[in-house]
C-alpha cells in the first residue's frame, strides 16, 4: 500500500504514567471521524482495583470536540497494561480491531492460563481482524494496516495519512526497539518488520506506544522515518540483521517480565474484557512457573 502523505490527521497523545504508554486520538483532517489507538485501563494490582481515569480523559476529549469514534485499535496484545477499548466502546461506539494473528496469541496464552473451551481462540472477541495491507476508513481518510511481527505475532503498524502508529516495533531513536522474547516473538522477524517501517516515506510521522525517558529526558512520542533511520540506537551504523538478533537476544535475556504481564494478557487476549470466575465475578488467575 502507498501512504497518502497529503492527508495530515490531528494526533492527540494521552500519556499513562504507570505503564509509560502513549494512547492516541487520531482525527481525520476535514471531518469528525476519529480513531483511538492503544487505550489504557489502569489497575492497582495490589488492591485488585480498576481505574478508568485515562480512558475517561480520552472519552472527554472526543466528546468535547464532537468527534465520531470509528475505530478503537490495538496495535498488539500488550503485556504491560490492560486495554481500555471496551470501556471506551461502551461510551462512544466504534469497532475494536487487532491483527488477525491474534489467534496465535490466544492459542499460546489460552494454554498458559488453562482456559477452557469457553475461551474462543478465533479472535471473535474483536470486531475486526486485520490482515497485512487491509484498508479501513476513519471518516473520509483511508488507512491501512501493516503486519509487523517480531515483538509479538499479531503486531500491526497502522498508517493514517502521513502518520504511522508503530506500536512496539520501534521506540524513540534513543530508546531503540522493543523486546522480542515473549512467546511467539522473534528478533529476526522484528528486524524485518522494522525495515518495513523504515521503508515508509522519510517525512512520515511515527508515533510510538511507549517511552521511558532514557537518560532523564522528558517523555517523547513523535519522530519520523528519517530520524529513526539515522539515529535509532539499535539499528543502522552498519549493523546487520545478524548483529541485531545477537544484540536483541542477549539484552532480552537480562530483562525482567513486565509487572502487569499476568493480568494484562488475560484481559487483552479477550479484547479488554475481564474474565469471570464461577460465581460470575471479575477475577484473574496467577499461574505459577508458566511464563
Ligand atoms: Fe508490547
């Protein structure tokens, strides 16, 4: 697919301090259509309490600007925060979409969490499953999804006019790239996916999903293809695919699991719905020794 660089959507970021996630509202250039990317539902895991302040801020922004929510997009099944997608959908409508390879993720983690047959592994919890190069509309703006596996099998980059939402394919240039050691992850595939993103037009705006402010700099979320190609600390400088795989594999071996991975996967593989126990109450499992 060729991006339409003549369309410049308005992108409003929402930063979640607890998980260092940046969610976005993307508004078509000449109309009320909008999409939400990677919304967060906060959890106080120690207290077993959910919090919707972040999602409420997104809803308030959409209502205040009289926008129409067409899509609620997950770039992938996140392991570090819970999705706020169904909460926002209940308030404003819109369709929840994710990459079609979600079925692989559901299969893997359905086993980890010993889910029964009531947990469907066919992606049917989502309203839409995107294949590589699938197009969809936000208002009058045609958008498309690029399959970019490596961090997870279902990762997609979403291109909307001159803006691309890269999920966890790339971080800011001084943050490098995301880990590739979760089940179904693959450092070589991640490298190939990053190369696909860097083949987009130089001036394409890239919006990333996480930032940790390396070296104490202020949180940042927007860069460009040219800037990533020139300055990303994990790519370029003559590094080969083999160099990247070696570096990524050694580094990933040092990383601890994200603190919310156990609740996040159970919720996010269900499109943000919270599982219930036999009494019908919201409840999560903590399997031991399975990750
Ligand atoms: Fe991620």
